[in-house]
């Protein structure tokens, strides 16, 4: 199976999104204006309704490349798509319905959606590169020997405009968001909506926070997070957490995770919500 990554909007006008709840993995990445956008990765899972799909950003290929994946976007700043392809990441931009389609009850640019299996058919027909040797982005395992208790609530502040709060509910963490662009300043449940109108709160059993230096991409001047080198790491799952560091030599490589005693860290196998957080972002972990 191909790994396909859809760039999904997180503008106030894009919520509730669709397809994030069905993805194998979701990555959340800072963009301009202190906001975030998502990469929704599909391999085993499928969705007939993913969106709203938005444009690429410079950090995207650095996270798609290890999977040999394909990036699906609405477009990008001039010159960025060729650069992403030069990094070894195929890109699919907007194509006609029914593969990708505009919905009538949202205004552009927040109204482009896609069907994951029709996208697969399209890229097969077009002869896109197919990497059969899909490897994990990092090591999975159930060893939580050195993990600490007390992760009932996790607050992640990307900027003065975007704060994400995860609250434990059984084996899952439910997602809330504080949006500085919203007239409502309190934390609000962050919901998804299906094609037939069903809505519920987004959740995940495992949260991985990879922190890296923030820089402005030379070609586009867009804010980007460096994902090669060494940086802080925090992983949360089932009420427990562990802190340490990540290491990575190249964007084609997986990440290596270590605790503060340089022991290798395993991430519980489950759906993953990965935050790419700037170094100056903040993480607060508490019981409740």
C-alpha cells in the first residue's frame, strides 16, 4: 500500500475538518500567522471525505520522505512544488471530481476535499513512483518502563494564536483548541464531521511532540520547523509520559528517540498524533 499524506487546513473557517479521525497518523505543523495545518497520513485506513485540502509548506516533504509517500495538496507558493519533488516526494495537486472535489457549503479556499481510494487509483494510472519498502517513522514497542505517571492533560502552545489541549478520556485523549483568531477565547472541543453530517470530538491514544528550531525557508520566506539534527522529545500515552531527545541525520531517515539517560524509547503502536512544535513552544503536563 502506498502512503499518502493529505495537507489539511486548520483555519477557523476550515473546522470541523473531515478525514482526520480516519487517518493512520496526523501531523500538526506550524504555518504563518501562528496557525497550524495538518498532514493526514493514510496507508491501511481509508476515507471518502478528507479535507479541506490546502497548500504545501516547506516542512511537509521532510516528514513524508521517510515513508516514500505522496503529498496531496491544493497547490503551493510559487517554486515550492518543484523543490518538494526534487527532494524525492511526489506531489499531487488538485484534479477533477470525483477524485478531488469542491463542496458547496464551504467558501474557497476551504472547500477542496478528496477520496483516498480514488486518489490511489489516479496516481496508479499516472504511474507515480511506488515505494514498496515502507518503514516506520520511528521505533514502536510497548516498553514503558521509564515512563512517568500524571499525564491526564497536555497543553501545547504553538504561538499566541494556537494552543492545543489534550484531555485523557479512558484510553484516548480528546482534543480541544484555543484559537486566537476566534471571538471565543476559551478552549473549544475540536470536532470532525463526516460526509453524512455526523460530528464528534477528535481523539488519539498517543501524542508525540517533536520540537525543532523555527526558521524562515529561504525560497518562500515561510516559517518552517527543522526536522534534522537533535531536539527535545515528549511522548504521551495512556496517562503516562516520557521526555528525551530525538536525532535524525537526513530527511530520508527515520527518527531515533532517546530518554534523558540515552536509553532508546519505544512509541506505543496505535494511531499517532505528531506535533512538530518550535523550540520556543511550550508543553505543560498535569494530572487533570
